[in-house]
């Protein structure tokens, strides 16, 4: 799974990097976040018509969404905390994600993500003389330092307890599509975010592409050598900790 990631680039960098035509949240900018956790606000790149615009043509936008997808039919938005990931193997069939996979695909910019390796600790033995077990966090990121475009889906949920003119009447949420991890990354954890290659960005974001099989063909796991990894401090375990020191290699 992908349960934590880092997204520290400035808004203007993302607008340029993803060739965004419209800043969908011009009055809001997220602070650099080295410990993005479920239910937090995140940047997302998507293509859709502008709200209340005369021209109904889809436009590439940078929006601010909440991580944890809430299906439109959900009775309670709290289900979003359990829908932070969608498995590529079932995303086109599961009721929670099927409609979004057909029409509401997005890219979630990240600098890297964290996974925890459940290995044997070489430190002090625990009770009974057995080696204590701990999970060692790793930071996984593009080897060349480029931005990572995670495949995502977004959805709209209407809060029926609020009037139509309430800005909080609609909640827009997202999820990260995951795939199986291979080679060295698979040793750390068996799942990883699906990363969309730059040459596939436009096709992935195209709302006119509604055939599930065609969209699925755009999902190609990152090849060997594209991602690097290193162990980091267990400080990342606490979501209250946040800063560039979280992604620094662990001193050994």
C-alpha cells in the first residue's frame, strides 16, 4: 500500500512541471509536506471543464483535494480514511472506484513515498531471548530527483446536511492506485504506487477516454532503476513530525 508520502514542491513548480492551464485553487497554497497522511489536503492534476465556464472544453487544472476517496453514494464521508489506495488489479471492477476509473482520473504529484520493512532488528533481544522485531521505514523516490506522478482517481461527494450555497457542500477526494512491487522494492514491501510516465500523462487525464481496458493499458509499473530507496528515521511514524529531515538517509 501507499500510506505516507512527501510532497514539498511549490505550487508554481507544479503548475510548470505539469503544464497546467488553470490554477484551480488560486487563493490557497499547501505548505511543503514531508509526511502526507490520509485525510490531508493534497495537490492533484486533473482535466475537466471549469465550473460555471461558458466553454465546456476540458482544461488541465491543479486542484487541492483530500486524500481518501469518498464514493458519491457513501452515506458517511468517514469511509474515505479506508479508501486511500485502489489496487490496480481490481480498480476497474470495484463499485467504490469503477466510475471514477472511467471518467475521473488524476495525477498526484509526489517527491517520494514511504514504506515499512518488517525485518529482524539486530538490536537488543526481547523477552525470552528472541530478537525484537521492528518495522524500518524507507524513503523511495525517483533516482533522478524528478517529480513522481502517482496514478490517482478523484470523486465528488455531496453533503446533504449543507445548503447548496455552502462552500463545504461538496467534498472532493482522491485515492492512489497501487501495483505489486518487484525486485529490491518488493523486498521492502509488496505494494507500491502506480507511477504514470510523462508521455502518458495526457492520455491518463483525458476524460474522453472512458473505456476501462484502454485506461488500464496506460498503467505500466516503473521499470528497474527508476526508483531509489534508503532507510530513514522512525520519526516519520508520527504524523506530527514534518520536515526535510524525514527524508534524509538514516545514519549507520
